C-alpha cells in the first residue's frame, strides 16, 4: 500500500485584528495550538491564490472591519492508505477532529 501527501485547504475566521500580517500569524498560531498534540505532524502555512489577471500569487487573507478570513494550507503524510481517496478521508478525519467547526477541503493528493 502506498503513502500519500494530502493537502487540505481551510478557512479561518478571526475578530479584532489590526492588519493582514497579524491575521495570518494569529491564524497559523491558533491552528497549531488546536492541532497540538493530537496532530502535531500536520504542516501549516498561509494559503496562496493565483491572480486571475496577472497570474501572480496573492495572499488568501482578507481583513474588513477588523475581522479577517484567512485561508490556510494544511499538509499531512498518510502512510499505507488503500487509495488517494482513502488517504484524503483519513487526513480530513484526523485534522477535522482537532479543528472542529473549521471548513476543510481536499486540495491535492500526491503519492509519495
């Protein structure tokens, strides 16, 4: 059975933030706290999105009225899964238990 690298996308909502950089830092920190210790092997980083006009990369974070929506990318290695679909279900289950009420979407599944 092969191993997989599963990439998940999540949306993190924060209130009372001053700047975009603060929002991204706080979202990564809070996600890390909630994932530790049960899923401390999950890599967390700020999401990036392609600009539809210039093809450049943009932060997936937005601050309006001191409230932020931050897109995070979570990566997890899943060992000995039956298929890519099975690996995605395992990753969503593990991460979903630690990050209750946080929307998750499978972005990519790669065999390693």
